[in-house]
C-alpha cells in the first residue's frame, strides 16, 4: 500500500515533466529554441573533453585566416587555430559564464528582493534606493567599470555582469512578493500559526518563481551579448580563453579577406540569443500550473 | 461552574484610518463553552469578522485591539508575544475562511498543504510511531498466516510501548506519516478516494471539496476552538447543509467548540446552540438559539427575523429593516440602532443602553430597562 503510493507520486512527477515537454512541443519555434539551448549546454559540457583541435596553447602562424577546407570545416582564425574548435570552446566559455552570472545574480536578487518586499518599511526603502543607483547607469558601461576594476580574468567579467544584473531580479522578486503577500491564502496560513519566514520561503517564493524563470530566459541573451561585448572591447582574458565576442573583435578588421571568423562567431551569438528568447516565450505559457494536465 | 473554552471580555478593536477612528468592536463580551457550537449573526459591516480576527490576534494595520481581554486556556491572548500566539493559532484556535479557493496556496497540491500542517505543528516523532501502528494493524487485518499474525501483534505491542518516548524520526518518515494522516483527515471529512484527491491542485476541486479541505486543515491538530468565518456562504445550499452536518458530527468526535460567524439566520437555526446578535460593533442580544427564535427581544433581532423570507402562508411583501448599518466613524448617539428602530424614544437618542436581563437571555435595549413600563403598556 505504502510502496504503491510512493510509486504513484513519483510517477505523477515524471508525468508532469513529460506533460511540460509536450506543452513546449506544441509550438514548433519554442521547441526548436528549447532544443538549441539544450544542445548548446551539451556542447558546453562536452567540448573541454572532446575537441577536434587544441585551442589553448598551440599557435600556427603559417595557417592563419585559412578558408573552409576538409580538415578545417570553418577555416582558421588569426592565430591559425581551427575556427570550429574555437567557436565550440567559446560556447563552453560563454555558457559557463552564463550559468555563473545567473547563479550569483539569482541568489543575491532573490534574497534581497524577497526580504525587502516581505518586510517592507525602511529596509525595503533602503534596498530599493541601492538598486536605483545600479539601474541609473547604462548596464554595459557599469559592467565595463566593474570589469576594469576587477581585472581581466573571465571570472571577473562574470562577477561584473552579475553585479549589474542582480538589481533587476531583486526588483522583480520584490514586486511579486508584495503582490503575493496580500493574497488571502497568506492570511489563512497566518491563522494556522505558520511562522513569517516559513510563509515567505515555502509559500510566497514558489509563487514568484515563475516570472523569475521567464525573466531569466529573456535575460540570458543579454548576459551572453554583454559578455561578448566586454570581450570585444578588450576587457577579456585574451586569446587563450576563446569567446565569441573576442573572435569577432579579432576578425572584423579582416572581414573581406577572411569573412568566416566574423560570420560564424556572429551566427553562434545570434542563434544562442534567439533560442533563449524563443524558450522564454514558451515557458511563459507552460510554467503556469493552472494550465497543466 | 461551567467550563469556558474562550472568554472575551470588553474587547475593543479600533481602526485608525485617514478619515477617522472606526470603532469596529465596541466592548464585546462573549463566552464559549467547551464543545459548544455558538453563532454570531449580524449584517455586513457590523464587526463579525473583526471579532474573529481579534480573537486570533490577526487584526492588520491600521487596526488594533485597544482594550479588553481574550482568555483562552487561562491566558490572555491579547498580551501574548507573537511567537506564543503563533503556537496557539492552528493547534489551539483554528479558523476557516469564506472563499476556499483564494485561501489555499495555488501552487501546492492538497496533500502537500495538509501534510505541512502536521509537519509544522504536530509532534512528528510520536505521529510516526502512531503511523506505524496503524499500518501494522492494517496488515494484521489482511493477514491470514498465523506466524505472521503473531509477529505483527508483537510489533504493535513494541510500538505501543515506544509511543511514550518516541525515537527521533527521519524527515522522510515524518513526511510519509504526515501524508497518511492527511488522507485520514480527508476521509474523516467524507472525501471519497482521498489518496487520489490529495494529489490534486486546489483549482481542480469543487467549492464544497475545497471547503472540506480547509476544514480538514483547521481540524488536523484538534483545536479547542474552530472559528468558521462565513465558511459556507460561498457554497450552494445542499453543499452547505452537508458541511454544517459534518461540522456538527466532528464537533463531538474531536470535542472542539465551534464559533460560526454568519449573516444567515438559517445556518444559526440549524447548527448553533447559543447565538449572539451583533450590531455596529456591539452584541445586542445573546441567548439560546431556540429562545432567540421564539422570543426575540431586541427590535433589531425582531427585524432580522421578520426579514427572512417564508415559503408558507399567504404571499406577502418581504419585510426589511429600514436604513442600513450606520457609518462606523460617526456612530449615532445613544443606542446605535435608534435611527432604524421602530420603537425609538428620546432616551434612546441620549443614552446608550447596557446589557440587561438574566444571563440566559441578555439584551441591550432600553425597552427592557428604563422604558420597560412603556413597553408593557404597549403590549397590553
């Protein structure tokens, strides 16, 4: 009897994942966005272990700016490295950075935003003025400033972008928490003697996570493009940590001699950004539990 | 000496709004006996819900309990610190609200929400042992093999002994036990197939089912007092009757007192033993339900009773009480009901009446005090 029940519960959970995928599949564009994001994440994980050519140390000056050929399907870059390998490695760099940025920004943003929204009053006021300061500057310029202060390593760029991004999330979460905390079910939870923090973390936050997830997928392209932008502008770690923005930066002066470099790294950037946007569109419809089943 | 579960003395709750001070509760006295069903009736805006919230200590800013006491288990709830008050909510006094959809969290299943009540409040270590005993008894009932039966009986006995000093249960076991007691609770509320229903989200259930779930959550910890604030108002009459019947049955099973807050005299007549009639933040009449219906004393109560539509007898126009509930910021002088009262005299405008009569039938009206002579003459 007991076992049967637990089996039933886990089955219903896998079922809900399957039904989510099914809902995603209903829209072909959304589903292709989803597939590309998953594929890119896989590439990002696999690349460091399985890559056709080494990109981190070897330089072949005799082979630079080569056009497409059988041994180098996309040609080579300014250091004579295989362009396909470099772009794949760039995927890995960019997606790792993306995950780290989202992780940092999400933790700070949710913690600060939820507490501010739930407690309200002076604490809320103080926090919101801090976010105002962050939001007052154009995001790229602020990120550049942080990057310049912190230094050229890729982790520093990541931190710089996260620092620019967290106020967005904390504002969003704060607004959601304020909307949610005045709903009647919160009152019934209080009437059943639940503690304030348990209500916030167990009941209010799960109700706010949906818009946050959607915001994340919409903001992911911004993170990738900002990272590429910082690299393009020379804030990056240099050629041995390949990245799409840095490739474009190196290649654009030679656009007419060797167009492959700019075209393909630009395309990678475009596809990654676009697929995140498509996925975000679909998630908005799918994540609503009221649409399930 | 009667045993009271709750005794409210001279409770005053005020709302300090921008437009002025609202005297939502203006000196309410109320006692609820152990295991009793008590009703509070009144029109919209007379302070019924504020009474419930004041008892629970949940009056929101800008409202505040300014005077009086709420004595529960020998302690004055208005003076408890928030942490102690929180422990009383749910396990001591529980509350059921009007609209069960908006009062349930939309993103969790019924079972999860019910389980949480147990996990958060109950002594789970003990509950886990009880759960094991229940399970063992279940398999004992199904088992036919003698050797196995002996083994099970042995197991039950050890568990019974362990109940007094239960071992620390793992969180997984606790969750399982909480889930089991949740479905048991749902069974108690006559929800068929609780294992299946527990996996539903609130929006997938009907209004009656949701209200049963709310009641299950409220009764899960066997509180001494259940406050039902317009709990059946949103339901259709048949469902309402079922739920009220259930409440009556559960009252004797769990031995909780129930405070029913409603505007519907029909509900009062069906369920309550005693009833308080509220008007403009005051209790104006307080007596046995039967007495109230057969011998209503306060003109307001008489008005309420005569405005209930009747299906028998000749067709007649519906009676009503002229006017409406007064502006709570600028209350009328004297008796707050006098502008609407058909028997109002000069005295009623000048002086607020006290609660009069014997304890079994209290009424707040000059007609039973200073104007008694006039009333008796009029009745003759």
